[in-house]
C-alpha cells in the first residue's frame, strides 16, 4: 500500500515536470529507497512463491506469461540468493535472512560442476555475498571446492578459462567476454586461501581477453575461439549479438564490469586503462538512447524500433559506480553522473515493476538471446541482481558524502 503511494508520487513528479517543462529531479535518495523497497517486496513474494519448490530458482517469464524457473545448474542460479543477501544487508530482517540462506543452500551442488565456466556467477554472487555478510565458514568451504572445479577449465597453452563445450566443429576453444565475470571469484578465493594459482589464472585470462576480444574502438567480440596447439585466436564471432562485428550490449557491459574488478583486484594500470576505454566507448556511443538503457545490440539495424536490454544498463551502472571511485576527477564524475541517469531510468515506471506484478521480478524489458528468439523483452534475474547491487553501491556513496 505504502509503496503504491510512493510509486504514484514518482509518476506524478515526472508527469508534472513534463507538463510544466521544468526539470524537477526527484532526490536521488528517494529514487534509491524506492528501488530497494520494490526489490525487497518483489523478492520476498518470489521467495515465498518458490519456497515449496525444492531446488528451484526464478529465471524469467515464459511466452505464455507463467514463471520460468531453473535448477542449480543454470548459469543464473546464484543471482536470486545474491540479491536476497544485498537486500538483507540493506534491511536485516529475519525473513530476508531465512530466504537468503534457503536459496543459497540450493546452489551448493554447483560446486562440483566442471562443465561450465559460470561458477563465478553461481557461487560468488550467492555464497560470496553470504560469506561477506555472515562469515559462515561453511560458505567458504563450498566456494573453495567450486574454485577448484572452475580451475579445471583453465588451459595453460591458451592462457584462458574455456567457456563453452558445444559447437566443437567450429570453435576449438571458445572464450566469451562474459567469462570476465568469473575472475572476481578467483581473486577473492586466492586471498581467502593463499593459493596464488587462482590469482594467476584470473590475471592471465584478463590479459589474454584484453589482447584478442577488443577492437580498436574498445567494443568487444562476444566469442573468441583459440587454437589449442598454438594458443592463437582462430575465430572472432558472436552468439547472442546481431553480427560477428557488432557490439552486443550485454557483452560490452560484462567486459566493462570485468576490467573494473580486475583494476581493483590487481592495481595494474593496464586494467584501469582498459576499463576507462570501455566506459568511454559506451558512455559516448551515438546510439546510446537518451534514457541510457541500451538497445540489445548497439549495431542492430532496427534501432530505434527494437528491444532494450535493461540488464545491460544495470550491469553497466553498477560497474560505473565502482569505476567512479577507482578513477576520480572529471572522468570519475562523468561515470557517476552516467550511472545515476541509468538508475533513475531503471527506477522509473518505464522499467521498474509495480509491486505484485511482473511475476515478482523487479526490472522489466530485458533481452536474453534475441537471435535465438529466447528471453526477449522479459525480466531476467541478473537484471534484478545488478540493479540492487548498483543501488547499494550508490546508497553507500551518497550516505558517505
Ligand atoms: N552469460 C550469458 C548472457 O549474458 O546471456
């Protein structure tokens, strides 16, 4: 009830501003609180809905309007528990803790998986956040097992972690830009265990990706496949983007986030520079829409009559907020101002669900895999996770200043 009123106030503010032509910006703190409040209400409703469905996680909405769930093995299993941990960190209620623990426990079997590169997403978003907040030693043990499983996918000739095992007739050793998102898991586990191997894998994967995934304008390929004998790239392709040479929006966001993390974790100037150049490519892109929520691919010929990907905006906003603290001055201020605009857009009725709707997801209008005609203009669990992470980062910053 309280939230619906807040929602109406926000809409009224926007409508009033438009009709009077005045720029009346809602205070950022109100935007942040509204976003966190909607995310909390939606996540608790979602947690209750799936409470009795042992081992299941929210994924998206199916074309028939029903909720699509997944098991622990889907690459997104860690996002819902991770989001619950962030929301518990924001408001430490017993209910949020109970659900954060319950859904985190459901991810545990993933620790033994060696047929996926996504263990960083699955285990670090869930157990990593849980461990950061509770220091539960069992969570750390589960992550150590998972880090060893993921390390089996590293090849020291290629100097990178293998992403996919399918399409072997075309790709000898495919590495996707998304794989940059597994590196934080390794750098943190290296610090936690003292095992230098994890840090070295992360560093060499980031270096290899920097050399072969990026074009001169700092846009990135989605898939680079390497020759397993020489370690040299033999194909630069896309899988989820418009074309091999296009800039698939979420891929650009994964790359940005990955190099921001590597800059923070290693302190290496080349990763700071890489993060900065990717951010500039994105922030200055002529086809970035006015509300700063990208179309699903920057090179889609159907722009502006095509789909947005709100998940790309959420990932990008979260990364830019962190980058604004790593590189200060005018560039940092530009990053922060850009991320703030993205958060304002995502927190508007254009993208933020009315509580009780959207099958209890928080963010609307994401695109998973358009060329595969899968998950188009739907909510996605990772959009909600990175939106909440960005809100928490922004809240920390605004309360600190
Ligand atoms: N990592 C898969 C995706 O971004 O769709």
